């Protein structure tokens, strides 16, 4: 699921030119409506796998990509700081 979300984010950035004109409110709507349900699909079943580092890092990577686009920040900013800047709850807490 996380790989699907990453592909979706990249296709959205190519199609909508996220770097040049889509504001952060529209990105929050896209995140809440499409990406978050995709990431949380089957979360009660996969709750034990989220404690493992490899699956959790895939979830965080998907959220971080969208947070970077939304905050228009550099890739070196941590995911926790990006969540504070954008006002989104970290994905590990959502699961």
C-alpha cells in the first residue's frame, strides 16, 4: 500500500505541478481524501507489522513526500518537524 501511495504522490506532482501552484490546503484535502485511507486500509490487521522498522519507514516515507510538497521544504527536514509545520498527525500515530 505504501508503494501505491508513493506512486500516486509522484503522479499527482507531475500532473498538477505541485511545485508551482497547488496550495497546501488542496494538498491536505488530497491527503485526507485519497492517501490517508489508502495507507490506513487494513491497519487493524497490520498493527503488529507497523512496529517493525521496515514497514513503518515505508509509511513515513509516503507521508513525508506529501509533507515536503505541502510545506515547500527541503528533503533534509525531519518528518516530525514537517508534521508540525503542516499540521498533520504522524502516520504512525494514526495507525
